[in-house]
């Protein structure tokens, strides 16, 4: 059990040194800032200035808080620089923001209607409305991080490097080299060469076959050996 706990602690410590943890921590800080701005504006619009219903106040507060949330997430949490890409970053971010806005607005409107049905006071009504907004974004918090990290602000150059690093480099197979080395090299057949020479000599009009030509070429060597024998010397000593 102690060994398992030690491994868990080591994994947690290793994760804290990764880029993913740094992004997650900064994303959490941005979420806290956005939540404070949203709930503060919602309270001001709905309870202090009475600009409209809880639904309208929630829409107005969320839209205002979305703009700084985008730049804080993009430039600080994920460290993106340069001009924003409209189709890859701006449009998907606002689509996610609108989805969250719709969900939170439904929850806020439901909480407001429930408060009126229960004849709740202004404080309880405000608490239910604020709690509905907070609970909605708490539920979708993890999903938003995954979308930001994998879709919107993904570092494509870093992903390409990971793919290249994970691709195995082809190497020469030693077994294939040994098999190639063991393959016998084709050699020229001596009998085939003699047959080819015989055919060539006949076609050229020599009128003699290859064995006859070979025997005639061997006659001077035989005469030399015979002369050496008659003089009493062995062919090897001469």
C-alpha cells in the first residue's frame, strides 16, 4: 500500500512539472477571475440597477465577462502570441461561450421562477440566481479546458514534433543482411564457356570443334615434355 501511495505521489509531482499542469493552473485562475466578474455584474444588473430580468442580466453579465476571458486564456494561460485566427480560435471560442451562456441562462431563469414560486425574498432569490450561474459553469469547466487545450489553442508545431519523435526511424535489418551475405553469388559455368567457344568457332568457319582446337593447342606443351624426358630431366626441374 505504501509503495502504491509513493508511486501516486511521484506521478503527481511529475505532472506538476509539465506544461499541461501550468496551463491547467492558469486556466483555473482565469476561471476564478471570470466567475468573479460575471457574478459581480449579475448582481449589479439584477439587484442594484434593476436593468431587467434575471435572464437578461445573466446574458449581459456573461457577454461582458467573455471578452477578457478570451485574451487571458489565449495569451496568458496558453501563451499564444500574434494575431488571433478567426476560424480556429475566435469563432470556436464564441461558440463555446454561447453554449455556456444558453445553459447558464436556462438555469438562471429556472432558479428565478422557482424563487417566485416559493415567494422567496430578494436575498434568497439573488442567491439562487447566482448559484445557478456558478453551478452551470462549474459543470462545464473541465469540458471547456479540454476543448481549449485540444482544439482552440493547441500548439500544432508541438504536436508535429511529438508525431515525428514517436515515428520509428527505419533501420537496416541485420538478419536480412546475413541472409543476403549467405546467398551464393552466381558464377560462370566452365562447360558452358567451352560449349559457347565451340559454337563460335564453327560459326566463324574454322571447321574444327572445340576439343580439336584444345588438343592442337596442347601439342606444343606435350612435345616439350617429351623432349625433357629424353634428356633425362623431369619436367618439374626444367
